[in-house]
């Protein structure tokens, strides 16, 4: 057991202050017991104390004079507790339980200072006195048993408490793990929600873009989606919300100068042509076009050609100088590939596909496949859009 302060095992009355003025030391069962005597009023207070290296237990009891006279003949002659204390002051004795016969030793201190040892065997007196001690020792033993039971109960409660604490810690740990898992799942859920929102915005923007798409050549949403999806796939930064018509041949005329005036210096430019034989094709440039007195060639690794009849995309060969800034008499030109000239809707042999097209664009099986195998064609309609 751990060290603990003295435990008051039984107290029949409450006393503000007790002066214990005499004690008897008894050796019993390899342990020292001390009997302390004190006085409070006309009552004799007896405290039995058991002491070892770790603990101190004590039992305290108050005897009235009548009780003491009934218990032992030794006290029969005394009428007050103070007289008993005076008697105890003159006697210092030690009781040792060696066998069935008890030996009482009196050390008598004479007034003249001479010591005289008197050994008497007073069976009746010894038995009477021993009854008091035995009674007190039994009380101590009973209280010690109660304390042991209490300690066992404390151990059981402590074990139960520790078990409950462990269970509580396990529950807390599980709650933390569940909380972390729920937080991760919640984060994943919010990520999915944000992705859905982004997709919704993209689809909304896409729908807005398609709704703003005003074309006389492309009437199917699938066809314009086919082109837009490829553009977005190759240019993640582009968020298309609108498709603006810059030029239409049937509306603005067939002069390339007019086309340059309306379309030059614009980015994200989409050109759509329809030949008189019903083939729809064209091209896209991220950097755009412009008229120039001196020929100038630019690299645009995001540009491509397309055929809607074949549902094919023709990506540019990387780092090719394919965007041509040319004279006003030439239209918006993909060098060596796709071009158109002044009066492109009147003259059959002006708009054409160049035989060098495979040197600039990939995915072509034949050089003129976008127009059904024909190099030259009459343009039935031409539209230029800007993606915003």
C-alpha cells in the first residue's frame, strides 16, 4: 500500500483537543501496538495504535468511569478519570503475551528516587486488563480487515476505472480516426462538388457558347462540339463563353480586304468553309491572322485543320511556320495547306488546298481528303469566328 496519513477508524465523540499523557507498548503477532491514554472532562480516552514502516492505523474509544469500573477491578477504586491518569503517571508497564499465562511487570518509582522491581502474577487482574487490550486489538484487527476489504474494493474500482478509461481512450481514438476519415471523405465530397460545379460552369459556358454560335454552315451542335472539345483539350486556359461571328461571305462580301478589316489582329480565330460540293472543313489559329505588305510566317502549335464530313482533326506539326501574314488580296492563310483569295465565292479555282499540306499537318491519309480529293473548289460559304 502507498503511504497514507492516520485513519480515524472509530470515534464515538468529537473532541476539540486531546492530550495523551501515557502509553503502553504491546508486542503481538510481530507488530507493535501502543495504547495511549488521555482525559477529556471525566472521560478516559484510549487510543490503540498499530504502526509499521508504511502505515499507521489507530482506533480511539472513550470510556466513562462507570464503564471502566465494570470492565476491570483495577479501576474500581477510582471515582474520576484524572485519578486514573494520576495512577498511570506513577506506573509504567509493559505487557507481553508469551503463553497462556500472562506476566505483568511493574516498574515502581518511589518518591525517594529508588527503583524497585516487583513481579507479581495476578491472574484476575491480568485477565481483566488483558480484556481491555484484547478488545482494542480485536477492534484494530477488524478495522484492518475492513481496510483490506476497502483496499480490494479500491483496487477493483481502480481496475474498473482503468478499464473504463482505456475504453474511453479507445473510443476517443476511434472517434479521432472516424473524424479524420469523415474529414477526408468530406474533403473528397467537397472536391467532387467543386468539380461538378466547375463542370457545370464549363457546360453552362459551353451551352452559352453554342447558343451564341450563329452559323449558316454548321447546323449540328455535335459538329461544333467536335471542334470546341478539341480546342479545350489542347488549350486548358481557354474558357469559351461566346462564339462571335467576325465575317460571313454571304453577308459581308467576297473581298479578302473586307475579311482582313473585320478579322485581323484577333486571337482564337476559327475559319469554316463549305465547298459547292458539300464538304465542310476549315482551321483554327490561337494567335490569329493579319494583312502584311511583307510576307511573315508565325509558329502556332495550337492551330489545326479539321474535316466535319470525315470527323477528323489534323494537328499542326510542332514548330512549323504555318500562320502566314500576307497581302490583302490573300485571305486568312495556313501556309502550304489551306488558303483562299479575293472573290473566293465567284471563282472556282481560287480557294484551294496546297499539295504540301502533309509537311505542316498530321493525320492526313491523302493531301486533298478534306475536299473529297479535289485541290481546287468554289466556296459556297465562308465564315470566320472568334472564340471568347
